[in-house]
C-alpha cells in the first residue's frame, strides 16, 4: 500500500528537520498570577474580582489553574467573566492543592464586556481566614 505525504511531510523527510514550517502568529503568551486571601467572612454567592484582561485576549483554559491552601470545610467556586462567560465550574478549593480550570483544554476569547475575570462563590462553609489561593490565567495577548 503506498504512503502519501503532505507538502510539509515531504519537506521534512527530505531535509531531516522535524520542525514544522508555518506562520508565526503575532501575540505574546502571558500568565497573570493573582493572589486571593480569604477574609473568613465569605458566603455563598459572594463575588471575588481577580483581574481585568485585554479585549481580544485568548485564554488557554488547559494552562489556567488555582493553587490553594485549604480554604474551608466547603469552598466551591466558578470562574467566570463579567459578561457571563463560564471559564470553570464547580472547582473545589476546600483542600490544599492545584485545581485546573479545564484539564482537557479549550480556549476562550475575551470579548468586549468580558474583560473582568471573577470568582463566584457557589458553596461556602466555614471559610478559613488568612488562607491564600493563587489564580493563574494563561492567555495570548494580541496587543
């Protein structure tokens, strides 16, 4: 059975170079690192403002996460945009560790009105004062 190749596969096999030729896209990959300190008075439905990203940024959900101390007996949150875009849902921050936004990947384009990233407290019980969480959001900035 014959093997067929694309133009890139043909070029690679001829010169032994495994780098793929392609267009270099404009933009910079950035990571914002925001630290949240629990006051101990948080309750269900509270909102925590995290960061404002540039309009047009492309959030890489697979590389965005929260590293947390144990924030309380129950501390479940969602990460959303100010315009209602859901970035992550039902993240359990009650135990110390790293919690991914979306381990399977995905991208989110920040539209006008969506620039503010917020944490919505969906279920809070006995929050532990002075514990911290570091929110890491990886995005491509086209500016």
